[in-house]
């Protein structure tokens, strides 16, 4: 399984494969044409409550991953993302400035572990 991460504001590349936006909100100031997103899977994003609680605070990272995983267990979009990852080369696209502490990183880790 080959899953990559790319910030929405970085230009797409030829080797991105199938680009899936995993944010609940469309990235500010980014046109759909420029983003070149194949699928906007907003249902996979953390709940608004969890996202606001986390606020990309690295001190909350471990707890965020645990809570997000619990949300994914009952989320049909998780099964859809797993199926896509088995069929295609994926690039998970996200808007967060923090490239180490965001939902795309969590999704990549879970996909690679087969969780």
C-alpha cells in the first residue's frame, strides 16, 4: 500500500496518484481547478468537536489519535478509504499548516497498519 501526504497548497505532482481531500472544509483560497482533487471525502474528517478540541496542539496529539480512531470505527467513509488504498496509489490531501499533527497523518498511519 502506497499512501502519500500532500498539503493542499502544494502543487500536485505526476506521481500523486488518486488525490483525496480529507478535510471537512475546503481549503481557503484554493480553486478546485488548481487543487486537482479526485475525491473530496469530507465525511472522513474528525468531527467538528474533536477538531476544535485538538486545535493542532502537539501536546494533545496522542489523545487526538485515540479519539479520532474511535470515531473512524463507526464511519462508513473509513471503509471507503481503505478500499481505495487497496486499489490505487493515494495521496491524502490536507490544508493544515502543521505537517506532523493532522488528520491526514493519522489516516496514513492507520491505513499502513491495516487498522
